[in-house]
C-alpha cells in the first residue's frame, strides 16, 4: 500500500513533471502512430499543473520556465492528423477551468498563447471538434477580468483593432447545436460584463457589431416561421401543430431572454446597439401593419395576431425604457396627436397636453426601419422621421381632425392599434387589449401621465363590471370602456358560442361573464364519454384556474393569443375520446371561471375548492360484491347478471364470453369474462372498459345479433402536469368491440343493460355535482361562511 501511495505522490513530483515535458519536446511530428502517446503526455501535464496550482508552487514555476503552453501550440502546428486537436482543447479547457491563482491565469493569457490556439486553422467539418473548441473559448472567457482582457486584444494606439477570441466565437453563434449556441451566449455575456471603453468601442462598431443585427435577423426569421405555423392551411388544430408552435415560441423566448441579459449589463453603448437593432429590424417592421399604413402594409408578411404576440412577449421579457416608450409612442401616436390638437384648440398652446409624442419617441431618433419592398426592390429602409411625417399627414387628412364636430371615441377606434382592439376577429381583439395593458402596467413607461392608459402601476380587482381596469378620468381605456366592455361581452354572447379557451381568456380580461351558458355546456358533458371524470377534473382544475385568474399582465404569457387564432380556424374531423376529454376539461374550466367571477363581483374574493361528496352506499340502490365493482384483469367475478356472447380477437380467435355491465356510485365498468373451467357461476376477466366511455352502443343494421361498442382508449393522468395533454402529438385511436349474441333479443337485452347501468352511474355524478350547479350556490357559500 505504501508503494502505491509513493507512486501516486511521485506522479505529481517536480522531477516527473520535467521528464514529461522533455518527452513532449522530443516529439517532432504528430501522426496516427504516436497520437495516443502525445495525448497521454498532454493529459499528464494538465493533471500535474492543476495539482501544482493548488499544492506546489514550484510546479507552476517550472510550467512557466519551460513555456509549456508554447509546446501545446507547437503540437497543433506539427500535427498531420486533426484527431489530436479535440483532446488538446479538452485538456486545456480542464486546466484553465481548474486554475484558482490569479498569477497562473495571467500567465496563461499572456504571450499570445491563447490567441495562437484560437487562430489555429481547425477543420470543424468532422466530429465534435466544434464543441471542444467552443468549450475552450468559454473556459477562457470565464477566467478573464477587466485587468486581463487587454492580453487577448490587439491595439493600435488606443484603438482595439482585433479581438480574436470574440470574433472567432461569433462564427458559431448560429450553430445548429443548441449546446454550442448556449456556450457562445455565455461567453459573450462574460465579455460584456468586464469590457473596458476601448473594447466596447470595438464590439459596438462594424464589423463586430454586425453580430447584433444578425441576432435580430435570426429572431425575425423565427417569427416568420411561427407565423407560418399559426396561419398554416394544413393540419388544422392538430396536436402536432400545437406542439410545433410551443417549441417555436420557446426558442423565440430564449432569444428574448438573451437580449434582456445583454441590456442588463447596463453599458450604454451595448444597450444602444441592441435596442436600435431590435427596433429597426424587428419591432418597428412588426408595428407598421398595426399602424394601418397602406404603403407598408404587411412589411414582413406577418399576421396581426402574431405581430401582437411577439411585441407583447418582447415587452414583457426584454423591456427597457427605450423599447417601452418607443412602442407606446408609435402605437398611441394618433391618440396623442388628437390630445395635442385638443389642447391647442382649447388653450391656444400645448400646455397641459398629454398628447406630445416627442418624449416617448426620443429613443427612435435617427433609426432606419428595414422593411420588405417588392421582389424587385428587395429590402428597403424607411427613416423614422419619414414615418412620423406620414402619420401626421394621415392624422391631418382625416375629417375627424379638421376641427369639425366629432365623436372622439369613434375617431380613436378607426386608427392604429384601436382598429384591431375593436376588430371582429376575437383573437386579434384580445391580443390588442393584452398589448395595451402590458404597456400600461410597465414600470418603465415614462413621459406618460398615469391617466393616459387608465392603469396604475399596481393593478387591483374592483368589485364591479370594470374590475379589470382602474378608473382614471381622462384615460384612453376609461374613455373607451363602454366599447371595450361591449366587445368583450359580444365575444361571450356569440351564437354559436365561441370556443371555451376564447371564453376563458375573455373572462380573464373582463372578470365578468355569463354563468348560465357555462353551466349548460357542462351539463351537456354529462351526456358525453367523460362524465365519470368530471368530479375529479373539477378538483384538479380548481386550484390552477384560481391561480390563473390572479395572474397580472406582466407575468401572463401572451401565447394564448396564438392558440385562440388556431382554435378559430377549421377543426379536422378526426374526433376521438382524446378530443372529447379536452372539450370536457375546457367546459369545467369555463364553469370554474364563471363561478369565480361571480364570487369576485358579489363577494369580493375568489372561492376555495368546493367539497364534492359522493353518494352514500344507501343511496345507490342495488349493491354489488367487491369483485364486480372493482375488477382487474385475470380476477374472478360473478356471472350472475352476465349475458353470454362471443367476440373475435386478432390474437386469440373467436372466444365464448360473458358480458357484465355494472355501475357503483360514480364508477362504472363493462367486463368481458370467460367462464371459469371449474366454477360454473364464476368467470375470469379478460377485458375491461369504462362504462361511461362506451358512447351509444349500436346494433348492426344488417346483423341484428351484433352489438358495436366504441371503447375509450385514452386515459388522462392527473399526476402529470395539468394541461399538458394538449401537447400530445398523436392521441390514441378509440377501440372498437363487436359482440355477437345467439339472438336479436339477447343483443337488445345487452344494449339496454349497458344503457341502464350507464344511467345509474350518470345519476350518481349528477347528484354529486348538483350543489355546485345550483343557481343559488354562491348564496349557500355565503350562508355557510356566516354560520
């Protein structure tokens, strides 16, 4: 044992370290024959240096004296095989990551060692070399400081003319491998947080600054792809399409958080170049269609609902005073122009006017907006000042602004974002309202009187029909409150009714809606194939619905606007129990929403989850033995009420069986059992189906002894994340059973037995839900609280 310990100590000795270095120096060429030997030498050196950095200063002094990093550079140059590059970069990364001493880090970054390794002409076309290379760059970036950054840049006078590690890293910014993209973003943020003035000047001017425009262009491309998914004419409302949209929005949000991280560095030049690129390449081109400018309509061919979603999400995630105020200034330009003209007409000047757009649009000065022209023209630029002049001409040319008598609210409704707010397209209407309220709640909104949007910085819930908005005299939203309420109520009063998700999100805005309609929808689900799951669904969805209602605008994901747009499109005809399940869950959520809204209006608070009591055994009438009420595959059951029949299985041929239908409380099962070989009144269960999921059993028109049953195959799992079922890409198809009976009378008897037991099960569920569905449910809740 002592000999092994001595060998371990000797491995990290200074003498052994020198011998390894000497052996490496004797290598004149690296090829396939000696590659493994060289790799072992590099690994040993890194292990000893890492040990010496913490335990033995003499080792690192030897490392510097023998200029070992220069040997690493030499190995790269004398290698005839690229297979040495990946392990060399890997060991260097490990060594640098594990260095603690500032002295050691300073030495490794000096003498252009790192720059020479970075600039080596690697072949990234094969293997995982790119991953090792980027990991090396990231490891270096994590160790540099404001004092050591100067060792990695080249200067001419006081001007930085080259930063190899940064510029080489940016070549992998759009790499298809997510891990590499993440590493590059971490590297750039490391650099941005320790840059000095000279390096910032290099980063924020061309050609290095092209990185920021490329980032925004990539984000813009993803937005176009998202819009194509939202407005696809194929696979309407399919689960795979929804999944694709969720994945695409996740990628977009990841990019937005990266922009937020860059702005959070707090350096003015970095913030300026990021903000200007976001405004000129993405935000303003998206806003042009929303401003209703004919010549720029559809500048990037992105639909209104997608544009509204992207801008809302960007303001939520990225934020920042320049972005918030620039967007607010453009979207509300017509309204502010109206206010300013009113002030001039009333007072003779703009004193006291809330409509001056100049402060809000200060961040947009000298910005050129890149928009798509005709195919022959390609991309063209529009200066922001030209755009504002165009807006002024449009405002002045409208008859409502010429000083003649007018209805101000009607005037506002016809311009820009407000035209979308009162659109007949419900998803666009809600998306517009969400964007306006997102702006109104943002703490970075400057030069904007609190009354302008009718929102305070801390929104509360009022116990009346205007509970979503704090009333402030003279504000836009308060002036338009009658029209907004009318629009929201029109959504809820639509005939035929709009989709449950549309009702839900409309109710979230309104905090008041019709209870009767939601109760009728849930009662219809009692005739559906999932009525047995309604009580459990209420219990599982109550808490999440309550939490969702309490969400404020700055945390609510505007993704719902895209989902609503999809739901308004045509739905395919592939109906099965999975879609029926989603419809039932939606009906439950809408009922909970309406109950909570009534409670909010009349009680001033949200309701806690109700206690749904199951009917007692004495109320169930006929009772069954335990083996019938809770069967399992292979268990024995009584055949007393069973009806003999036959069924054909693809894997077992035709089999003689018994059909047993039984309901106990809110549970019901259809059992297929084979007669027990030794016990005449007992059977062995070979198949089980939920009674509620059988839909309507149907006798074949041509074969009156055949009974067709549709079996509910999809089974939800309440333990998993609630709401995740909508992301299932391929819901299972429903099963089909056809049972054959010895006579038409026996077949009819079996059908009636199934219907009778299903009716008993449904009655139990109805009894359980009856208190919740009563018109006076809230009164009873108040009485119980009073007691």
